[in-house]
C-alpha cells in the first residue's frame, strides 16, 4: 500500500503481507533494487512502513520479506519484469 504525504514527492510504503516477518525492505528503481538500502520499521499494528521522498515519475518496487521478493497486492499498477514476475508501480507527480 502507498500513502502519499503532504510534502512533494513524499511516499510511505506500507507492507501488511506477513506481520510475523522479522526483516522487511522496500526495493525498487529508486534504490537499485538493494534489499539493504531501505529497511522498513514495524508498526504497533504489525505492518511495516518506510517513508522516502522520490522524484516525479513512475517507480517500480517490490517488498523483500525475510528474503522473499513480493509485489504489493494493494497497488493497482503492476508491470512485468525480466524474471517472469510483476513489479508494483508508484507514480509520483
């Protein structure tokens, strides 16, 4: 799930896929798909969150949950990738 902030380009990524997960990261075109670049913080409700400021445009992303790469089921935009799976897309205006 994506929450757009009040600041221009601010995006909060929310991952509710596995509340029992120990380590969750958001990876994408904005951080060279590096699972160590942006770890998410666990909220009291069990979801994981990460906020970042992204430049305008489309940005592909995935969640890495305890080493498993997953697309965001709550997004309405996905595109195929070279690995035969889908990447989620967030559009920043």
